[in-house]
C-alpha cells in the first residue's frame, strides 16, 4: 500500500525518493505474487486427457504416425472424427475409440479435422467458462500453447469455429471421410452399438438420431457438395494389428486382469454372493491402476448360469454350484477378456469334471492352430472336431471368440488368414441348461510371428489347479 500525495509532501526530498523506490519495489512484489498465483491456477494437463495413456501408447509422435498412415490410405479430401459429447452415468469418462486412436485426447465435445492435401490436423474444442473449468477441469483448448504442444497439437480452436472452417473447405465438391458405420465401445462391438441404435428407432419416443447419427445427418444437410465416404474400413484395418506399444499395454492388462480373477477365486467359498466375487477382482484392478472395467462383471450361478451375459451378480451361491466368472480390466484405454468356470466348493462333481475337461480340450485345440499361415476357419474346425468326438457338435457356433483391443469385442471378425499382431479370444462353450451347467474357459491371445502368447495365463485353467485355487485364501 503506497502513501497518499499530501502525506508524502511532508517528508524531506531524500525521504520522498526513498519512499518512491519502496513503492516501486512493493508493486514488483505484488506483481510477482500475482503471477505465481496465476501460474498455480493454470492446469498442467486436461482432466480427461491422460499423458500416461499417451506416453504408454507411444507418445504424441505415435498418434501423429497413425494420422499420417490414415492420410496415406485415404489420399484425398478431408477427415473428420468426433469425440463423445456427454459424460457417462456413474462412471469414468472413456473416449470414443476411433477418436482416441488417432488423437490420444479424451475431451467431451472435441472434433478432429484433417486436411489431407496439407497433412494438417486441427482439434476443435468447446470453449469453457471459468466456472466449467473449476467444476470439470480444463480441456485441451484451456491449456497454454506450450502445454498443448507437449500433447502433440499446435492448432486448437474453439468448436464454435468448426462450421466456419467447414463452410470454406466443404463448399465445393470434395471427399469428406468419416465413420459412417457404427461406433464401438469398451464393452460393445460396432454391430452391438448398431443394435442399441435399433432399440432407439423402435421405441415410440426414442431418439431418431442416436449417438453419432446426428453429426452424420447434419454434415450431409449443411454441406451437400461434400461426398461422404466411409472411413471405417481403413480404421479397422489399422486397429486390428496392434502396435508394439499396444501389445505392451495388453500384456500388462492381461497380467493385472488375471491376478484379479485369481484373487477372487482364491477368496470364493459358499455361501457368498456373486457380487462379493466381483468385488475381490475389482479391487485388484483398481488398485493396480486400471481406469475401470473392460465390461461389467459376469458372475453367474444356479438358475442364472446359462444366461451368457448375466450382469446382475446378486445371487447367493450355494455349496457345490458351478460359477462362471467373466471379468477384466480397462487399462490405458485397452481392454481384456478372461473367463474361468469353477465349483464354489472347490471340487468338480464327476459330471462337471467330464464336461469341464471337454471344454478345455476344445479350447486348446483351437489355440494350437492359431499361427500365421493358418486360417481362423482351420482353427474353428479343430475345435468343432473335439465337440463332435463327444457328441456335442450341435453346441458349435463357429469360431469361438473375437478380437480384443480398444474394445472388448474389437473391430472385425476372426475370419481368413491369421496375422501376427492380432489379439483374439478363444472361449468355446459347453452347457446343459436342464442341469444348470455351463462351462466356459476363455483366454485372450496374442498372435506372434511363430504362434501364440496367452496374455491371460496368470490365472490357472487346468482342472487340478483351479480346484486347488478355489477358497485357498481362507
């Protein structure tokens, strides 16, 4: 606080000079403190965009490489991809898989636009109010230019400017590449999301343009000169072959998820509730760094055991009942999928043991064929032959599994040549609903140049080892 002018005039000249110098230094101190407080208030990174994910998956340069490869594939026009718009109900925010795959960003309402001829990427973000930043944390646009550049982006604009730029770029005939097929999600394939959309269409008051359908429609209405072309085949081909960094994350997730199932089975005993088994694994996942689940836990028993995707997990398990336990973590935006079947009392009955052994034999027969040079049809035939041997060919439904990656039911289907870098599950099912018996042994498997690596091998599946594990933590 300075001295007022009348009071200052009362002092001798030399004191007035000293006071003036004091005031200047005091102002400098106030300015320095203000700058310090301001810098402390600035976010170090966007709330949902996690630098750990980005670095684990190869850093900003890896996402730039993916965009460059996509540009090389589509050749002309513009590429546009949209982030999710709203936060999920009672769960951590998980970005749209395709948007995340090419940006590494997790920000509700963001848009990626690529000018293919200039090989230039612009990210559009909602402009946040001070209050929004305080409540929800900053998005990429709210960061400093230096912070954005560390995440790999120099050009970040308010999303309100998107249509101005699109009007300039799409005002005449050109190709606009976007995802015209359905998105996928952590626990659902593209077709499964399409089924969700169909339920909206069928509901009398459902959403006529659910999910990303509204964006596709608005782009067509506003920019009719642009030729909308489907980007999905190019995306899926890239996502299907995992990068070395993705494989490293999947290995970590396989070990973490397997440990979660192992601990849960070790604590399993009658009479306990299905949700208590789920809780044991969930703790291991979260404590080990997982951001959530790859899909809701399936812990089924008794009258629920023949519901393949039984998510309720509320029943009390009775002695000698079978339990199907299907659960895995979501780590660095990469999923996993593991299932084990066991008797809650720790010992299969003779009939249970017979069919558990058949299911395991079938799984092993399929896995033995998973190597480059073979086809998924050959692997499928090997599994079918096992069930035919035991008179249960009617329970064969085709290749018993799906690809895994950003989604649990990842893009494409296991058909044709087997390729190194693919990650696939093998999960044959043998069941007898009239006896409340269901057997499913599932592993997630990396295809290597020479064969397979079972990413979920950390949880036992040999019958004697499973029986030994059940309840061993008591």
